[in-house]
């Protein structure tokens, strides 16, 4: 596959997917995972084409298929499950009408019967009512279930699922993944499961293919590949994602990032070599061939025997947090939103009390809509509280006055989630990070501000010449560092970080987590870390707050809460995270929309190595 | 600037530049536009001494067209800028602060838009009296709503971006936030609207002059030329067609420029193209 200057996006990729098996394609953004799905669907972006090789579905080459035959195959023999469930359904048609499109082969009388059957198979309650509804009346999880039901409607031979759970909450993600596995098992369909999450893939896939910079660097049986990863990249991916149990270890933060298409084409040897912890001289010279190291395990690395040597180091003990007066204190804080002036309103946050001490990292977890972000906005004075008081140091900032805002500047700053939206595309990095100095009537000259900007950039690990760049010229991870640098400008004592690593690849995430820990060691900064990812919170924070429907249902030391959760909701959140050990059974709780709870066997353990 | 490389922008800019040069050097290129020569009335274009012929009072058509360009461009520039400033300020205030202020400004725009624009400017001109400055004022008072309505929507989108919140958290005043964070995002749209508005201003000025409510009798305006020549259309069609062509060229120039800028500066369109 080739773009513009004829650069390969995917190289020498071959894999086989046996009937009734699930193949996981794992890789970071830019690895070319989605290109595989696009090539199968014959929906490559303009300018890209399959230049060599073949894609065989039961001996029919999908690349050189007559359009009529392809139309017959796609959607019937090959079905797709999209990443964004809300946009994959047509908003102006009812669910029933959209089901009919997938059931054209049946008579009109049979269609309804079959649709109800399928909805029942994805454990959706009250299918008959559901068929009359429109997509906007359904939650994201329900939409994804409907899409899965539709994908299985034509009894396809192959299903391509491209990041089907990335846009969903963790609790829903768990069930969706299980659902795909369950239906796949019953219908004996093959599934190509594209994901960035190695742990998730290990949970439901029979085989795993790890993609790096367009090349399959390792493939094999899921159990084997995870137990003994042979490629250093696979090993680093594993070590870069924080665990949910066991002892906390230092995350393997790979330097830099995956090369872009043009950079990669310029590399002579192994494309992972520049970042590889065990690279030797010959790695940069010649591209390693695929070689077999087991019955069905192959790897593209010159020194795969050394991979085992990439060691885990235990995390250093967290520095003791200085006592004294708390940095932030919330007492009975509540926030009510009113739809109109006569409505009674809904409480987004209710009677919340907690404190954060100097230098303390506190995690705030919960599903979307639990009020996490509203709480952050209340602390930052972006919303007015309905009840309660907020203290920053010794000052009451509940009423968010001008004087409070000036006080807050040096006490608490916010790091935003979406860097696309958080960094003004029309301002230079140097101006963005020193905004605080530009503010007010005592603006400081630009030359002086740029000096400060260079110091700040160095603090977050970016080169000084970035001051003159625009955000669009930076990668996602670099942008998030700029975002953090801006928050640090006024030397605040507390950072409020709303989902700041959620959109990032695991290796970049590991780099940022390391940065936050270094900032604590160097600046003694405290952090309120809002996240839906429990493993990350466990890795980073010594205390955790669990939020559900606007209230904090449980709080305490992270280890204690995660090891012995007291609240039912905390248990549910924890159950949704796949266990670190692939052999351990994973039993997420059923969600509200479901009919019957289902327990699914761990696949990697149950699947016998055959075929 | 990539915007300048687009064909439309270039074509528009060249047309406007030609008209602007004519207007600028009018005193050098032609003699007095008011001078009457009753012995040579309604001469066709190409007559000796009168390159583009004469009108019913024997006035040089070329001179009148060139001096008319002066007025047309002056009115277009000042009126469009005036309307842009008024509309932009109100749009940013409404979109940024929201709430009651937004409600008030939006309702004012709606009431304003419910008057037919031509009737509104005619009424204004009757009240204000004639003169180029009155024409400008009438256009500003009618057309600020165009800027206000479109830019307010853009401001609403921009203020929801986290970088605006971040600027507030960094201690920026409202004024600083608007100037450094919001305005740069709305500027491309503003420039586009400004260019299109200049084309509209040329037409409105011509219409007002045509019905005799525009400039005073001593000034030369294209609309007035058409009005004067109407009676002799059968004998001397060029006396009507030449000022019409002048209006057409100028408005086309502004529209091409505006449309080209819109295509080059609009982020959404450029994203679609770059894939």
C-alpha cells in the first residue's frame, strides 16, 4: 500500500485467520492497523492502494474482485463493527428499519423474528420496543450492541471489528468484548479484532499479531505470545501498561515515538531499532526477516533471545506527603444544573467532601456522566457551587470572585484532556505556555517570557526550540507536555488533570506518567488525576476517590480500595478491568440494559492450540 | 500565504486592483467629468476626443466612469469596514458573554433582518438626506447584521474550546481573551465577509444613486449615470451599458476575492481537500 510519494504503509504482512477464530491486530496509532480493515472493505483513503500481495477469503482475492461480487460479499459474508457506535447508525431511521437492510434475504415476515432473535443474542432487553426507537434514544453501549447484532445478522464468515470499544466506558467495554466473543463462538465466525490494547486483545483473541510501523513484528497464539513475548516491542508494550494487581513497577517508557511514514521509509534496518532497548549494531543495518521460534509463533527480530532480558524494576516508594494544612479542602460541595428556571434540576455533584495534601497524588475515577469533570470545573472556579465550600490553602474560593481567581493562579491549575481543543492553533508554543505572564495589566515583555518558556519546556522534557512552533507541528504526546507546561507556569501547588492520558498510546502514556512523577519529586506538586483507567490510577496515585452519579461512593488508599473494595460500584468498576494474568477468569458485571448475566471463559486458556 | 495562490483570489484581486488604479489616477487619465459639451451629445464610443463616447449632456463617459469608480470604491471600503466593525464587536460581545446580552443582541439582529434591506436603506436615506457619507451610514446601519449573525455563531464555537477556558484560568481579562484567543479564530471569516460586503456595498450605493437618494448632484456615481441615460437607451445603449459593466466588474471582483478567501481560509474545506 502506497501514498503520495509512494511510501509503503504496510510491508510484508501475511497472516492467516482460521474459521471460528479471533485474530487480534495490536498496535499503536500510526502502525497501520486500520489500513488492514480498510483494505478488506476496499475503502482505503484516496491515494492509497494495495500494490502487492493478495487478500484471500476462502480463495477469493478481495483485492482484485469484480465490483458486483464484492458488493455481494461485503456486509453479508464480511461484516464490520465500527469504532464510533453513535455515528455508525443512521440517526433518521429507526433501529428496526436499519435492521431490515441487513436482513434483505429474508421475507418481510421473517425479518422481525430474526431481528428480535439477534437483539436477544446481544442481551438487550425488550427488543420489540427497541426496534421502534431511533439511535439518539439509545446509549453508546446499546448502540454498539445493536451494531454487533447487525454485524452478525447476515451470518458472516468474517467480522472486522476496528477498535469497537475505544469510545465506550470501561464497564461497557468489558461486556461488548465478551459479547463479540460469545456470538463469535456460537456462530462460528472468524473475527479480526483491531485494537491498541494488548491486555484486552489477550483476553478475547486466539491469535495475536503485533504491528509496528506497518510490519508484523510478532505473531502467535495469544497465550504463548503474552507469556513469552519474543519481540522487544511486544515486551515493552506489555511493560508500558500499568497493571491492576501485584506490585507496582516502573513503566517501560520507550523513548521518542513510532516513526512517521516518511521517516520509516528512510530507515534502513529494523524500524524499531532507534527505540529498542536491546538494539545492537546490526539492527540499524539490516531489516530482520521473520523467523519461527515455535509451532505457530514467529518474530521479526535479530536478537529475540535477548528480549527476556528486558527487566522490570519495582517502583520506588512514594515520598511521604508533608502533613500540615490540606492544600485543597471540599466540604459538602454540590452542583445542581437546571434545564429551565422552573425545573427542579439535576444534581451533577452532590455533597462531596475530600481533601488533598501537598505533594499528594489523588485519583478520581468513575464512568462518563458521573460528575468527575463537573467537580474539576467547580474546583477551578469555572462553575459556581450550589452548596458547600471549597478551600484552597487558607482561602475560601467558593464564590469564585476576581480575587479568588488571582489566588487560584498560584494554587491550582488545570490540564485539559483534549489537546486539539486546549491549545490555540494560532499561537506559538512559547506564547501558550507563558500565558499567565502575559495576563493582566503587568504583562511581561515577550523576550523575557520566551526565557521562561524555555525553562518550562525543559521541565516537561521538550527541546527549547519548540517555543517558536505551532501546536499543529507537534505530536499528541508533545502537545500534552505543552499543556502541562502551561499549567506549571504560575508554579501552582496543585494540578487538576482531566483524562490527560486517555487519547494517547501506551508508550506515550508511560512517558507522561513518568513526567508527572518526576514533577512531584522535583517540584513537590500535588495532583488530582481524573481518569476512567483504573490501572493508570493505581500506578500513579496513592489515594483514590470513586465517583458514581455525582457522589463519592468510596475513598481511601489506592491499594486498599482496589484490593478490598467496599462499595458495590467500586467492585463493578474493578471487575470491568481484565485481570493481568490471562489465565485468570474475567467476570465483568452485567449492565443495566441487559437481560441475562453471562460468564465467559477466559479464551486464551480455554482455546486448545489446533488448526 | 497559500490563500494568495488560489485562482479565484488572484482573479478577484486583479479586477479590484484595476478598478482601484482607475479610481486613483482618474484626474490624470480624464478631464473634468462635469464639463458639458452640448454640441457633441450621445457620441458613440471611439469618437475623436471621447474614447467611450458622451452622454445626453455631452459629458465624457470615460471621465464619468473613472470618477464614479472613486466614489464606488470609497463607499464600498468605508461602508464595509464600518459594518464589519459594528457587527464584529457586537458578535463577539454576544457570543463571548452569552446569557442576557446575547439574547438582547440576537433579538436586535432578528428585528433588523425582518425589514427588507432596500426599503430600510431608502427610509434611512430619506431621513438622513443625500451625500456620500449618508450612503455609507445607511449601508453600515443596514448591513452590520450580516457580520453579527455569522460571526456570533463562530464565536460560540470558539469559546467552547478549552484554550479559551485555559486563558481565563491563566488570568487573562475578558478583553485579552477576546483579542488573543477568540478574534484570531474568527478573523478568516471576517476577512471573507468583508470582501463580500464590499461587493454588496457597491450595488447598494448604485441602487440608492439610481433612485436619486444617493450622492449629491455634483458627484458622479454609476447608479446616477444609469438613471440619467435611461431615457436615451434606444438611441445610445452604451450610455447605460458602460456604467452597468463597471458595476459588474467591480462586484465580480469582490465576490471572486471573497469566495476564494472563503475556500482558502475555511478550515473545514481545507481539511477535506488535504486528505
